[in-house]
């Protein structure tokens, strides 16, 4: 698949690269696995032909062996002699910091969090060397990682040595809905909106997933869903592969919570009543450390409201926990047809919820609004799918989302919004219906 989007991120990385021409710059790039961090960094750095890039990948192996591998990369990339043998990463890093005082280059260390396993002292050693040589260095140090909780700990915990050292932080997100539409149109010009929704449901804009679907020529609604569930599909074990390392030995509780949220058990009381234990600390970590779920409250709700719901902030993981993990016993005995029947039965309702997210993202991209969300009254009454406001212009959009335009009932929407409008009499209100026809 060709390179798509990321114009803003490339411009940022290239700008920070130029800053490194006069003094060392440290950039932290964080994003979930398969999001395209490495591809983005290479794309951004390759345009500067006068600044070579040294690329290290931190794998779980003996530190001396890793250093031997890194030295070979340095020789090949920078064409310099490296004196002696290095058995500790601090010596490799010191050599590069000193070298960067006389020549300009970028150093990328991918899966940087793995040094916690290899040798956790590396972080304090790097901090000391960075502080010593940074001002005279012509180095852009890019530290990249996929495990949110560990990368946050390394750079955002005040007790960690690299806290406060990063000059720039880039959180790489999935492709926008516009980019996903462009990709599908490029590869399948006659794709229908139903197919675009299936791509959004299945991939959530994660580049690697889109690439895999394209490789399978999965451009239609049916082919996309078939590819997710086919025998030996990459996607069947993907949720587990992504999250086991994040969660560690307590993964079963986290998986249970995520499975319930994906199945519309979105309040903490609902979750605890089914699991049979308090899950407050787990939910807090899922939200703040792992960045996997989002707290959803009605727009305009007062601080401290108890009208709290949770949603998984990743379309693929939502799908995986709803239709694959939930029925893992059928997966284990190879009965994928059973799951496909459930998917066919429930897809309309499920996809309708995801379509709401699609249009909220579209409205965010428009740049017209100061706040976008949903709204409901106590007791989950009079729920409205989309409320978007422009506080400066005192404008409010109230919207309903349905798969089929004929299912949208504007009179009912206006009735549900009566209480909301009553509390915002000074806003000019517009009602709108959104369906797959508007994608």
C-alpha cells in the first residue's frame, strides 16, 4: 500500500529535525502497534538527504549482543570507525553523542520501552549523557514505543530519569475518516458506502489492518467481514497479541471489562454486577495508563456527574472483544460459522453505534464546533446521538444517526431535544439526520 496522509505529522517531524541542526532535540513518538510509527518516521526523515538516520530496534536480547548489532548499523549508516567493542548501551550512546558534535544525524530507537527488560539502568545513563552533550549536539533523537503504559511511565512519571527531557511528543492516531475514504476509493472506485462503513468498523483507520485487507482485496462489506473471521486470519489473535504485554498477569480482568464494554455494558455498576468485584482501579488504568477506553458523559453535564459511560476508543478492539473474544470457545474448536451467524444477526445494531462515531469524527474534521458529543437525561431518557455546539456563534447542531435514511424520524428527535433546547434558548438550533448515504 502506498503512503497516505500524515502531512501534519511529517511537517512536525521535519521541523523538529531542522531544530536539531543547532542543538540536540529529543522527540517521543507513541502509538499503538500497527499504527505506522516506523513508516512515518522513515518517510519524514528520508526527505532530508543531508542528514543520515541511524535506526535501532530494541529487541529483548542480551545487551552485549544488542550493542554488537547497533555498532554494525552505525558503521553501515554513518561510515565511521567505531573503536573497540561495546558491551553496554551507554557506551554506544556516548559514542554517538560525541560524534553528533561534529556531524549531523538522526538516531531512532524503536520499541524504546524494551530497555526496561534489557537493562533498566539505560534510562538514567542516557539522561546523564543527554544532559552533558545535548547543547553541542546536532542530533535528533527519536524514541518510539508501542506500549502506552510503559512509555508514559518512562517520560511522564516525575520519578523517572527521562521525565521532562523530551522536547517534543507526538501521539500517532489512526487515519482520519477522510483518509480511509480516499484509500477505499483509490483501490475500489465502485465501493459503496456500506463497504466504507465495514472498513471503518473493522480497521478503525489503523494502517496495518487496512493494508492487510487491501492485500486480500477485501473491498466489500462481505469480503471484509469474511477476512476477519477466515481460518488462520491474522485478526483472530490480534487483540490478545496487542494487549497481553500491556496488561501482564492481570489480563483476564481487563479482558472481561473490555468485553462487557464492547457488548454495551458501559457503566461501572453494570460491569461490577457481572464480574462480581470492584473494578475502579482497572477502569482508571484502562482510561489513563493504557488509553484504551474513554469516559463519556452527556454534553453540558456538570462536573462530578454520575452519568458516566465508557467506550473502547479503538474500532478494531471493540469488534474483537464483541465478536471474537466473547466467543473464543467457538474459535478454539474452529466453528467460525457460528460466529459469522452471530455477526450477521447483530451487525446492524452494532454498526449503527460505530456509525455515530464516524459522523462525530466528520464533524470534528469540519472545524466548525467547540464541542461535540452526545446527550441524554437521567435514567438514559431522551438520548440524542450527536450534539455539536459553537459557543462563539451560539449555534447548536442536534443530530440522529441511522443506517438507513428512512429510519430517521425528525419529529421524534425534536421532541427528545426539548429539554436540551429549553436550557439553551440563546442558541440557534439546527436538526440533522445522518445515514450511510451521507458518508
